[in-house]
C-alpha cells in the first residue's frame, strides 16, 4: 500500500498544482507560537514534545483506527491525503520549470522570484551565481520537500510524514530561542538517514566516482543540519561531474534530472521489497 500511495501522491502532486496553496501551515505556526508562550517550562525539549503532541496524537489515532477497516481502503485514502499535504510545501518540479521558463524568456524579476523560492533566501541577481545557487538548492531541497517525507511515511506511516513536515516547519521559525535550537537538532537527526540515502542515489544515477570523491572530501561540520546539506550538495555536484554543458542553465536541468532518477531508484527499491513481501 505504501508504494501505491507514494506513486499516486507524486502523480497528484504534479497534476493538482493549483491546490498547493491548501498546504499552508500558517495555522500550525500560530498554534506553535501560542502554545510555546503558554508553556511556562524553560525546558525546550518538553516544549517541543507538548507542541507536537496534540496534532500527532490525532493523526496517530486516525491511523490506528483506519488500519484494517474495509480492507484498508480508508487507511489508503488517508495516507494519500496526508502525503499530499506533507509534500512540498510547493511542488519542486513546478518551481524549477517556472524558473527555467523565466530564464529562457529573459524575465529577470520572475527568475529572481523563483530562485528565492528554491534557495529559501534572497537570490543573487548575478546570473552565474544565481544558477549555481539554484543548482545547489535543488540538490538539497529535493530531500526536504520530497524524499524525507516519503522515507518517514514508509517507516512510520502517515504520522511519520507529519512529524517530518512539522519539525521542518518549526526549524525555520524566525524567533531565535532554545525551542528553535532543539527543533533544528531534531530535524537534523531525522533528516540524516534519508539525506545519505538520497546522496547514495545521486552517486548511483550520476558520476559515481565524482560523487564518491566529493563525499569523502566534503567539509566536516559540527552542525547536523549543515552536515546533511553538505552531504547532499557536494555528493550531488560530484555526481553531475562530466555533464555536457549546452547553455548557462544546463546544470539546473541536470540537477533536476539527477534528483528525479535518484528518487525513482529508491521507489524501485521499495517496489522490490514490497514484491518480496508479497512473495514471502
């Protein structure tokens, strides 16, 4: 069921782009701010648990209640709904295509807008630097927007996808406080495994030797979030080594294709494991 849910969710993610605004998590941001202010405890870990408890409890109860009901059909539909909500928040393919279209049309303002959406910060107005930044961002955000969500969905079911999306959302809060620090640490911890898996996918579907050498020579960071970023970006850039350059944005197209191939490889692995389970 997980395999079919993932395939259908990824297809619907591309087909229903006009519904992506419904993924808005502003309600959760308000809820987080309100609850964290109400909780008197200075223990940031306790605050994190209390903030996440109610939404995760509701999802977990629904997940357990729907399992085994009507041959698992309600649970299947529920899983697709949760995945559709937790992917993103914006469709990565849509943002990349919009950026490429803007660059091809020479619309610098539109290109700058979508470059910022991909890099999640103010983008450079220098074309070469902007191209480099967007290429790096694609290799990184593919894990955050897609692969880690799928990974935790497979491991824990719908509640796993919700945990990852909520922690990721909380890790980008503007307030610099102890809650932000423990949230970023937690998000880094649950991102570590899928980040390394996706990086392995880059190596397997790109220039393996270049990816492996880049992984070995990557900078060693004490911050877990930076480690995950470096693993994805340096390995991805190494895997792109030797790509034929036909225009100034070839690296962006190559990065997009590398991400697609890598995710498809892991979906194929899941398919083999699923078939093995059926055969067993």
